[in-house]
């Protein structure tokens, strides 16, 4: 365990805790876009900046708290002038990059930015290159997409910019994207994501297409569960289980009491 | 002594008080659609409150690729650890009873955690169709 000061309050955290986790544990909030607790910190969005002073040093530094380790005697400010200025500048740049993103616009508005002071990039989508989609895909063991290119040409892409062969169409990237930038279309029993078309498995009960064949096979293989577990959608599973419970417990009870 | 949330379908009168109690306990808005217990009509005037059965060999735990589900030894309930869940929905599909829920709009995966040992549904069920019993 180690002690540090966050906004003047003494906080005790376990060794190895990231500064962001320590700050949130202490009840303070720092905005983030690229952070997810299940994934390795990445420091891409730069919104989690805080001002720190190491013990014995006179100078302070502005660092990203998600990938900065909490250490003994550290003094942390989450709303100092330097932090507010840096965060505002970061949001100014994000707003110029993604003027169409409602998430970015809301965050920018929270620091009083209605319009970016930089010329807005109208031709770009709402990707902020935070890499959450790439990281969650890797975490799930598929690694179907990656960050490609450098500088202004950097983008999230599949290998050779072709439909990714390792993608199973689970949609975790779509759900984790902070700006909702990854398109996923389910139509007529097909799913289209990353320009690849997936055949969906239909629920044997209601006929709703609810999971891609590739994802189902992948989950059956790694979980060791029988494929029959995946035949029904969650709604039909629940209805069938309710029926079973009724038949066994209500009708079964009555028959037993007649005997 | 461990306790278990039990369902007695014959007693359920379909009043859906459990859904509301659950929604108030777990969601700020108290929207029944976000409830982790759902009352299902199975025949005319027959209902079954459906909620997680906390299986010994739980399919959700096996299906989870990121080990975000495990049993709380104090309550015996399997809990979703939101800090690990990446919302791949494998558990939602795998549960043979359809008892994993996806909460909108955040799309977070949620399930019954017996309210940490004091289930609101059992507390408010007027007919004791849901009970938190010592076993």
C-alpha cells in the first residue's frame, strides 16, 4: 500500500495502481475516451491529463493518468490551471478532427468550447484513433484489425484493407467505440462489419438472426459448451425455460398431489 | 448457512412487482425493461418470474472469453465484473435460460446478483413466488 495526495486529500492505494484508478477511487472524476478497465492503458486520447509533482521535486509535470503509476508521496491535481488548459486544447483538436461527433461535442461544450479554433476537418469520420477497437479485438483473441499508416494517414484498418479474414463479426469493437464510428448493419440474416459479410445463425425458436456463424463456432470451440446452448436467442431461451419450469413445477406438482 | 433465491412458479400472479423492485434497486430510472428479473406468461393466467438460477456449472462463465464473470463466495451469486466485461455478448447467447440481460442504452451486460445478499424482488413479492431462503 502507498499514500499519495489527490487534490489535497490523502489517499491510500495498492502498489501498482494506475493514477487514473487511484483518482477515481478517491471520488474525483477525470474524463477519458480511450480507457477501458479491461484493457491495457494506452494514453491515446490525452483527456485524462493531470498535474503531478514527484516527492522532492519542485517542478510539476502534466501526465496522462491512465498509464502513470501511482507512487508514494505523489501530489496530484486534477483541475489545476495547467490541466484545464491542456484538456481544453486536446478537446479543441479533437473537435477539429471530429466536428460531427456528438460525444466530442458534448465533452467540448463541458469546457466551454462550442466551435474549434482550428479549421474543422469535414472529410473525416469520427475515429479519434484511440485504438479501443483494435485492443478489444486483440483481447478477445481475434486480432482482426489493426492501426495502420503513420502521421496524418494513420487509421484503423484490416490487413491489406481487405475484409478481415480473422474477424468473427462479434461486434465488440462496434460497442466499445467511444464515438460510435464503426458501422455494423444486420439485414436479411446477414451482418456487414469491416466490409465483410457474415451469415447469421437464426434462432430455431423465433427465426431472429442473432449471432454470426463464425462467432458461434469460435465460442463453442473455446468454451467447451455444446452447440445446443447457442441454438436459441436469449428471448426464446428465457421463454422456453419458463415453459419448462411451469411444466415441471406447476403441472408436475398438481399431478403429484392427485396421486 | 447459505441462502438461495428460489422461484415457485405456481404462486406467481404476474403482478410484476419484482420487475419494478429490481429496476428501482439497479437502475436509477426504475424502468422495468431494465430489470434483471422478467415475468413470462406461459399460459393463460400463468406466469413464471425468470431470473438467473446461479448454475453450479454456469454456461455464462464458461462462454466468457475475458473471465469477467465469477461467483461471489459470500452470496453464491455469479456477478458480472463491469471492469473486465468488453460487451462481446457471448454470455447472453450462451445462457440456456436467457437470463443475461443487456441494459440499454449503455449496452452493458447485467444479471441478477441477488442484490448482494438482500434481493429486492423477494422482499416485495406479495405471494412469495420469489423467496430468499436458507438452504
